[in-house]
C-alpha cells in the first residue's frame, strides 16, 4: 500500500473542472446515452401524432398609376377612364382580403365539414395503434376544453366559428416588400384544403371588390331621374300642344306678319274714312237749309249696315257729278233758283247716304282692327307661353341627355367591372403544396440527439451533485472531518 502525507491533500481538493466533468461522464455515460436516445424516440413518437401543416399561397398583381381606357365618343367626348390605384391604396386591398366577412364567406362556401380533417382508415397495426392513441388524445383534449368552458375560462365555439378562427389565425396577407404584388397564403393541416381556401378566398375577394367599388344605387338613381325627366318632357309637350290648340297657333311669325300687314292697311283705310267724314261734315249746314224728305232726315246720324248701301265709288262719282252740274247751273241761274235748289237737295241726300256709308265702313274697319289687335295680343301671349315651355323643355331635355350620358357611363363601368376589367390581376393561382412546411422533421430529429446528450449530461451533473457516495479520495476529502491516509491496490480488483 502506498501512503501519502497530509501535505498532498490540498492538491487533491479542487482538482481540474474538466477532470470532474469527465468523471461524471464516465460514471453516467449510459444514462446520458439513454436520455439522448429517449429524446430522439420521443421526438419521433410526437411526429406520429402531430398533423403536418401545408402552406398554399397565391399572388395578386396590383396595377399602380393610371391605366386608361378610352370611352366611346357617344358617352363622353375625349374622356378617359382611370382604373389604376395609388400606392397607398394597396393597404386597403390587403385589409379587404383579410376581412372577417370574406373569411366567413370562404368557410361557408367550402362548408364546415371540409375543415373536419378525418384521418384515413388505418390499414396496418401501427396505424391502428396510432389512430387509437389519437382518439385518446382527442378525448382528453375535449375533456380539458369542457373543463375550461365550465370554469368560464374559455368560450364554447361552434364548428363554423372554429373553422373561421383557424383560417383567420393562419391567413397571411402582405405586400412583398415595395413591389406591387400582394401575397395571400394560408397554413392548414391539409394540402388540398389549404389550396381550396386560398383559391376560394381570392375569387370571393375579386367578386367582393367589384361589389364594394361599384355603386349599386347609381344606376337606379339615373333610371329614376330619367323617368322623372321623361314624364316632365311629356307634360311640357302636352302643354305646348294644348296651348297651340287653344290659341289656334301654328306659325306665329308668319301669322303675325300677315296680321300686322292687314292692320296697317285697316289703319290707313280708317284714316281715309275719317278724313272723308271731315270733308263731308260741312254739308250739315247746307242740309239744315235744304228741306229733306222725312225718311232721309230720320236716317241722318244713324249709320245703317254697310251692306245696305250701294257702291261707295258710285256715290262719290254721283256727288262729284252733281257738284259739277251745280256749278254749271250757277252760270245760268242765281242762288236759290229752283234748279239749283233741286240739285242741292239731291247732293244733300247723296252725301248723307255717303256719310252713313263711310261711317259704317269706318265702324267695320275699326271692329276688324280690334279683332286683329286681340289676335295679335293672343299671339304675343301664346308666344310668351311657348317660350316659357320651350325654355323649361330645353332645360329638361339637357338634364335628360346629361343623365342619359351618365347612365351610359355607369353601365359601361359596371360592365367593365363584371368582365374583370380592373386593376387587380391574379399573378399566380393557389397551388397545392407538395411537402409540408411544419413540423420540420429532419431538423428536429437532427437536433434531438445533441439536445438529448446535453439534457442527459445535465442530468448526470445533477445526479453527481446529489450523490453522497464516496468513491475516491475526492469524495473523501470533500466530507467534513475526513482524514485521507492514502491509496492501496488489490490484486485482480479495482483500486
């Protein structure tokens, strides 16, 4: 046996840390390996009960700036229709894609049963075991959820609400850096379901976008306004025709010109008649000195109708003839002679008749002139009424054409929206993913063994720290009141 003195004890206490770690590793090597292998097996076993997750994505191209489409000339002369969007409006498109109503519509269209991922029937014994374990895990999970619901720590959700929350949590809509491309992706346990969700969501978004950006009531508004204006135009046309019929108005300007010409002619005739009456007036003194027949004297001052008189020109010629005859008689007889008195009496009778005829003609001309003046006044009033109607009709017709043009523009815009002539294009449709993105089995399996070794080594250190067994001089000198005397060897046995 080899002995050492107490002077060597300080060199043994607090030896190199690496040697202590090596000693713990040598004592618990199998434990460390067991923990590492167990970690790998647990990771592998967990993969059998964790659903794979697939990511399906689609990309939408947003046309920025002005995308001009020329409108027909009948709609708007030289007009341009802008279908582009500004850069800031991309966020609005992103919010619309990820909106709750759009997600609900997607779930409703696919159906709630599509989100109940039932596994395929097991065929091997391992699949049957795995299916049974899944059933147990699902039952435990249901019980835990029911307990949380009873404790008022969680809300009870329907299958539809769970599907909506699932899509809402896994849906990602984002703009790819500073480009004009919007990426839409969803992460679900089924590759087919992920592709269907993205494809349905994009189609519903395109439809909803058209509905959101289209003014539903604008066409109805234009139709209502056009109907009102059409009725107003019909009312004005009927009023115009009624005014023409009541006033017997056809061509105002032509009729006015004819009436003005006729009334001017009547005014000239009236002036001539009045002048002739003034010339016939002095014969009243002569008529006072000449004895007239009672019938003639009674008719003076009361003009009979003009139709009862003979031709006025003949009367005027007769008066002129008598005056000339009287002049000839004055050369033979003196004033007051019987031939001259007889001629004067005849002159007075004819002038009286002539004066009555002229008065009747003057009255008739004035009556006709008054009728014409009234007709002119009626024409003027009708013209004013027609001008008011025409002005109102012009305004109504202008408004009608304006609303008709706007309705046509709205119809073309709606037709373009329905035909997907918009600023959003599907750059890449939703694809069916080939491989799952989670869990990353190879990476986890590759990291499971090193982490298992680290965990096992940590456990070994903990056990070594808690172990009170004395195996060598280090354990001995670390105890209280321990005296190390030395080492000895036995033949065929440990040290």
